[in-house]
C-alpha cells in the first residue's frame, strides 16, 4: 500500500478502510484468490532457447497535424512530453467552464470515435443509482464466493458487476442515460472538426445490453466526448458546451455555455469514491501522484478491429475540481491498455504540480455562464 498522509484527504482514508473490509468474502474468508473472470495459468518450460528477433518500430509523432497555438503552452508541453511517441491523444479541459486547454493529436481527439471500453461504467453506475437498482451499500455477487460493492467494482473495473446492472435496467434505460451524458451528439460549440459518436439503436448482437454496460459494446465515443462526461461527473452534473478558443480575441471573449444540467449531484459521491479507489489501489493506480491532489479516474481496455485501445478519463480534486484529463492510446502491443493511459495522465498531473501551475486561473472566464438549450 502506498504511503500517504491520509489525514490530508479524509475521503482517501475512508476508502482505504472500506477496501480492507471488502477483502473479506461473505463467509469472512480473506479473498486472496484470483479476481472474478480471471483464470489461473501454468507455465510450460521452454525446451529450446530461441534467438529474439528485434523489429524496429517507427516513431510516431502524435502532434504532426496539430496547431499548437490553440493551446495553453504549459499544459500542452506537459501533455506532449507525457504522451511521447505513443499512437494516441490527450484532452485537457476545465470542468468549470467547458474550455479546452489542450488537445494533443487534434484530428484524433476531436474527430475519431471508438468503443469506450470500461469508461462507460461511471455512466452505468449513475443510471443504476438513479433508477434505484443500486445503493452505495449494495453487494452484488460477481463470482461463486465473492461479492462487491460499487466502490470496489469501479476500482477493479469488474465486468460482471456492471453486466448485472445493465441487464436489470434494460436497453432503453441504459441508452437514455448515455444520451443524457452527451453520447451520440456533438458536445462542442463551434468546433468544425468534431464528429459525434454513436449510441446504438438496438442491443448489440455481441453480448447485448450486458456487454454494452461493461465494455461499451455498440457505443462509439470520441476523446472529446469522454472529456465532457468526466467534466459532468466532476462539476456535479452541468453539461457545458466544450469550447476551443483559437485566437486571442476568442480567448478574451470566452464565456461558458451550459448545454443542460443533469439532476445527478446527490448520486455522484458514491461514483467518485469508486473512481478515487481506482487511483489509490485499482486499475488506475499508475496515475497516483504522491503529495499531489486527489485524482479520480476510470480506465478502459479493449480491442477494436484487432487493435488494442487504452482509455483513461480523470479529474483532480473532488471538492474543487480543477482539471479534466482524458488519454487514449491505440496500438497492437500488449502495453496498450487503460493502466498505461492512466500513467500518461499521472505524468501530466505530477509535472504540472512540479511546475506550480496556477490552477485554472488563466482560463477563468470574464463573462458569466450562459444557458443554451433546456435542462434535462
């Protein structure tokens, strides 16, 4: 377990204590076995040593088609350095205004859509809480002798848990909440490159609504849309139009625009605990920043058309959210996964703290928020 000053973060201390209690199965036996869905493996010794073959992998420049002047220079430099030569992209935004602060690999993060993998799970959690199918104390059976609550299921990204929730809610309810969070529509304002993702019209043939609710099967989402989802979770339910001011005049005239407000704020603390637990000891622990602010996040790992995807959606400081960071990695190598994407985000948070980056003061709007469109 990581050493940290838990007194500085009471939510962190409470989650760590709860996690220790959840290591017991209902019979009181310490659950040290493999996680649900995991299979034991055996190793067969090799009979003959083989000579490794090394193939040179061409370096990728994810910034080659970007216009760097659109971005906050400090955040952009930090994000570019953290991403390195990975095939992927980064979105950094202000959850209190909807302003995009940096977009690395702009064609990818604004226009390209992919299956969201397990990053759909916070949306499913909110839906289940709102529908009364789940409470913070609910324990769902995820294997023969193992039960989980929502915090642990989010921390460890347990598929069985969320498949159960999706199956209980049904296709219409799952897609209704997905649309409320902005999936299937453009979330930006005056971003001509943006392309809307997709919400399926019927349950996917592969796994139906259960797999929709665990892997995001049937959905397609852009990194920009995922940043909007993370922002809505961070700020208490306000879905801002995301704006990407590109000139000095646009930056001076920037004002937040509210698309709609979701009535979900009372439900979000239960979801936030799971997203914080993911960083403290779960699938996103590589994003942890010792000495920094609390980071909340959700990883996603899956494959699409033979290519691996690694997602990470996150934000910092649950009490006073300051920054949303979304990372997408693509490729064919084994390390392309959600935990690796979380490591990229962790580098960004850590480096900005080292630089004593002044919060989001530079992006605070001069004009008040304007509501455009009805609440829902």
